[in-house]
C-alpha cells in the first residue's frame, strides 16, 4: 500500500452528534448547558441480547422532566453519526419507563431489555431533558444518548480487516487512514498509531467498525515526513502494516 500526501483533507461537518465515537452530549440551545446532567454509561456492548440499565444524573439545582426515545443511527465513512428510524420489525426493546422527573441533585435508573432477529445490531436510547437553565436563565433542552451494541457471537478476525489508504496532510500534520471491514461482523478499533523509526504518533481514539463498511479516521502526525508503519489494535489482535510512504511536499 502506498501513502499519498493530501492537503485537501475534508473536515468533519457539523451535525447531530451521538455517542459512537461515540457518548457525546447534544444541546438544542443557543448556549452551552451547565455541566450538570450526565448519563452512565454512555456506551454499552452486549453479546446477542441485553438485560441491563443506565443511570441519568441531575447534578443541577433544577428538577428535570425526561422523555425517552429509541432511535436507530447510521455512521458515515467519515465517522459522522446521523439518526435513523428504528427498525421495530428487527429490534425488540423494552424500557422500564418512557417519561419521568429527576429531582435536583438526584438520579434515575432506567432498566431495559433488547434483542434482535439478526446480529449485530445497534441503537440509541435518547434522554430528552427539559428544565435545565443557564446562569442567565435561558431554558435548555439537553439530549443524552445511551448507545447500545448487540454483538454477534463470532468475533471479528484479523484477515477480515483491510487498510486501504493513508493520506498525509503536511500543512496540518495530520494523517487519514481508510479501513475496510470485509465481514458481516461488528468489531471495535481500540486505537491506531502511525510511526516512522523512533517517531510514533499519539494514539487515535477507537471506534466501532461496522459490517461491510469503509471508515476513515484521522490522527496527529509529529514526524517531519510521512509514517512508514501503521498499527491498528483491536481487542484480540492487531493489524501491523508497513507502508511505502513518500515525503510530503
């Protein structure tokens, strides 16, 4: 594989976030919310089916009204997450409650069960919280996603992952890596590093690698030229690849 310089690396477009890359807080307001609401855990993974729970935490001084909605989602090649309709003919989800209130400095535990007719499968349980306010008194509506993955029994294997391309942006000192999942199985990248001799990049954050999908990811590159080795680490294996990498202009 050959690494090619590319100074036209596209930037992430703004969109409705979800926590894939995910456990990101979304706020539908003109100002940022106070750091007083959270979900724990933001991401959960199970094999075949789930019978579990998550907690919503209100550390603020105002009571919150909460409405739960279950959404599907898609992830683009660039890692952008978008809501999608939930396929209720395929996914079967039961919640212990769909609306409730959380008192100031209180918590609420949501229990759920989930299964799917075919695996892998994934969805969001979105908690829409109303009642939070900024210091200036602006009312906020905060969206907190709890992302659930139902994994297949068979793990992703090393030979089912391909590194398709690596692009070097010499102006921003970034590299972009294109991975492809050749299998029907869901896997999760733990981290990615690039290196050239003794120069090693900071590890890029992990992400799910969806079945039969291509995924680009970006990492910082501290070296003067281009990397000549790329390491992609999964839970049970690593893909370690030597690159033919010309120097960036």
